[in-house]
C-alpha cells in the first residue's frame, strides 16, 4: 500500500521537484483568447507567450477542478490499494478544495476502507508549493501518512505570502480593488503589496510608490517574519519577471540565512488574476504576520 501525495497546479512547483518526489497533480483549467488548456506547469505552453498574450490584451478565464474528476482520481487510487494525501489550493480563492471534499464524502460509504485526507492549505502559488515540498521530503524520509498529515495541518499557518503586482488593471478586473483606486494608483505609479492571511484570503497590506519600494517592503517583511529555525527554504514565484526574482533572491541571500531558493514562474491560473510582472515571496515564520 502506497501513500500518494497529490496537489493541484496552483502549487507552481517546478516540474523537476514534482518528478523527484513522485508528487501527483490535478490540473485546473484556463482559457486565454479562445483557447482552453490544462494548467500543466508550463509543459504545453511557455510562460512568456502566455504573459505576452495578456500584455496584448487577450482575455483570460479560469475554472476549478470538478467533483467528477476528483472521483475518478480517488477511485483509481483506491482500486490499486493506495492512500491519498491531497494538499489543495486555498478554498478562499478557488472551489477546488471544496469539490475534493465533496468527492471524499461521496466515497465514504462506497469505499469505507479508503484512506483519503483532503487538506485545505489556505495557501497559494509557491506558498502551497513549499508546503507540498516539505511534506514530500518527510514522506520520502520515511514519515508515516498520519504523521505527515498532522505536520501539514500544524504548519500551513506558518507560511508567509507577500507579493506585489506590475499592473493594477488585473486586480481591478478581479474586484480586488475598486476601479477608482486602480485608475488613481496607475496614475501615481502605486504598487500595492498584498498578503495571504490565515484564512487563505488575498488581502491588501500596503502601498508603495514604484516597483523598487514595493520590493523593499517584501524584503522588510521577511526580515521581520522569517524564522530560519523552522525551515530555510525560501520560494519566489514571478509572472515573467525573472530578473526581479533573481535580484530579490540576491538581496535576501546576503541578509538572511537561507539554505535553498526555489524560483519558478507563476502558473496561468493564478497569473490570469494577478497579471504579468507579479512577484511573490514565500517563507516560514512563527505565523503569517
């Protein structure tokens, strides 16, 4: 009997990490222009082409994973005698975790011996990815499924999510800021700094005048919140702005103890709502701040 670690494509983990630890993934769906695709961590569409389509004005839409897809995945694992730990994208940002929970309830009487844990990570992008990565390392080192589940549930509240965006237009379209605030912010070159709170919601935190000051704020919040005694893996995800991501990593590397950086592109589902030039920083702290 094997324990399958399952997540979804909003984790934004590099494919090589997914493959190294045999992490399985369920894909959300996105549409750019008039083409519908599965979010497969940039294996069938490259990130620059997607974000260039957004820059050119192509509309984007996204959709969650439905109950039927989860039922198929869960039944296939049960038929092989496997167990599943599913670490899901924040339920405050998508209905995917709720769909998985509904599928789980439907299978309780159908397959009563099937061990399935559905965990709402209350995380997004590489915040979710960090949680999955650490869980995978624990399973690979011999931790039991029960111990891993307990660790995940006590740890997701320690993962800090801090980010800034390149263009307020995308937050305005998604209703995160008002049209007036978007227009004024664009005129004044305001770059909001946002965070994901304890409930997994996206919330504004501060406003910076210009990109450099926004990045200064990201570094400042890490200097206040980072707890290197918990975990020294730090993650940075970006929407087609690799130079900024590398510059941020360099600044952090010289100021704080870090064993490992994970830098990857923000996937098309999250990127559809955040927009090109979004830059996000994730790390462990005593709490989310």
